[in-house]
C-alpha cells in the first residue's frame, strides 16, 4: 500500500492542493481567501497537466529536420523513434492557462477593490446582509 502511495506522489500532491483550494473557496467567508483558494486550484491543475506531459527518458524536443536534409540532397538514414519525444501540447496549453489565470486574478482583484469601496468589507456574509437591508 505504501509503495502505491509513494509511486503516485504527484497525483496525491495535486489532490491535496485541489482539496485545499476547494476548502478555501467553499469554507471561507473572506473574498480574498476565496480568490487565493481559486489560485491554488488553478496551480494544481497546471502542475498536473505539466507532469502528465513529462516523460522519463524523453529529453528530446520534437523537431523534425527531414525537409532540411532532403532540400540539401541528403536522404533520411535513420528511423525516427516517436516514443523518445516529449509531447509539447500539455506544456503549451498550460502556458495559455497561466496567462488566463493571471488575467482572472487581476480582474478579480479589481472587482474586490470595487466591492470593498462600496461595502467597506470583504466578508461575504456582511455583504449579503447589507444587500438584504438595502432591498437589492
């Protein structure tokens, strides 16, 4: 049992990080803490996908130079071993996810500033109470 848990260390790390982020988003009343929880969950997903894209012994980048050799009159003398290449797609997608995460955090922080200016608090219960009293 212990060998199984140790062999899946990356997986358990992501599960714990997602659990922490989910707890922060559901269990906390402060909106800044909820935003931090969202960022923890986003980071866990990004780390998960990057680790899926990694491969033992796959240190080669997938660049095929066959056309360059053919253009110079050289033939391809070796068979390309596709299994030795690392798939770059998860890494590229996670670069996009990082940019989206930063943009989402920036917009959320701007919204939190506006909420604080209007309600003078970032506590979710107090904001809802103020809105109920105002009849909104």
